[in-house]
C-alpha cells in the first residue's frame, strides 16, 4: 500500500481525507456509520465565542447538483465545546480540527486563545467568510486587508497549525491567499460556499429565509478545482481543497490540481461512509498508477 501520510504545517495526517466543517457535526455523530480513526482528521462545526441560534427556517434547499444553506453558524459556543465535546473526542486518534468564526477580530482572537491550551487540538481552521459587524457587514475574507487582519490576530493567539478557509466570492482568491500567508497562515483551505439563490416560482418567494445562501455540492467543483490550482501556484504553504468532492475520483482531481489534503462536505449528507470510501480509492489509485507516496501526485497539473 502507498504512503498516504501528508503534512499540513506541523500537522501530520495519516491520510489526506478530512471532513468539512458544518457537514460532520462534531464527528461523533458519524461514529455509527464509519470508523473515525480511519480519517486523516475531522473538522468540527463552526465554533463561535458565544452560543448562536442560527438563522430562521427554512435554511436549506436542494438545487441542481448541489444545495443552498443558510444555517448561520448554529452552535453552543466555544466553552461548551471545551467542556462537553472535547473530552468525548479524545478516544479517537484522528486529528481534531476546530473551525472558528467571529463577528469581530477580537472574537476570533478569544476563541483561538481558549482552544490553544488543548493538547489534542493541534490545528484550527479560521472561517473568514463571516460578516465583520464593525465594517458594515462585509465579510472579512473579501478583502486582502480584512483577511490579513484576522490571520494576524489569530496567529498571535494560536501557536499551532493555522489553516485559513478562503471565500470564493472575491475578485482574486490568489491575492487573498498571499495576504494570509504573509501574516503567518500555515495552510489555506478552499473553497467555502459560493453565494447563490433559489426562488419558489409557485409561491413567488425565495426558498431560504435569508433569501441568499451558500451553494455547495457537485455543482461548484469545477470552480473549486480552478481556484485550488490558482492558489497552489501563488503560495508556498500547503493548500487543502474542497468544494463538491463526491467520491475518490474527485478527491484525486483536487490533489492533481495542487491540494495536499482534501475536505469532504455535502457528500456526507448523501453517503455517510463516503470519506472512508475515498481513503480506499486513494490506495487503489496509487496501486494502479504505481505511486508509492501520494505526495508525488500533488500539483502535477
């Protein structure tokens, strides 16, 4: 069998397969379906400083080859994660990565500071697609200045592996990637959801309570692959690819485009075992192509 181990900064993963935040709960919800220890790691749902109720229903709708969501980062807050969830996750030997969000730079900093002492949290993923309430609601990740400022603050608070999750709703995602790299990010993950909208033509109103939402699923994959390819050429830090990965073939496509690891999101709703199936596919792919180390295929395109 090929070596599937990959490194993201100082974080060593047994294989390149991670789960995308918001689609895998806290990980333990999937323990009845798969052996969580077979994954490179799992990224827990977006965690904020204070508990959030999320947006009003309806907040999810199926679209052609994808789905729109406007859940609104519903979670019980970082203190709940630390006291109630974290102890239960210690039984698994896959990496536990926490996705963090905030409405201000200080929010991000405080959450990172609270997670830093936890021994088994060796990495966090920073969601910079959140609206900055102090700047009129514009997402941090839509400008190089906003992205850089969040990254700098979190870098000062969190000494371990720092992954920044990039928004595709920008003019140049490569510029954003370079900005967070310059402020100390160890890796970038991309893409977050694309902004979309769906209208119920019979009732003549939007399906989502928020009108617009984030588009994910197979429909976004070609856009995501293109952006991963662009960013991998623009930065020296590892890239984690996500966006419409539905099977092992899709995962390999991202790695050929330049991703060192991948995240599986919407596909978990369709097939709860898809992540371990992708691990098996990677082993088979390497055997069929005479690849002894999966790192050999990263960025071949």
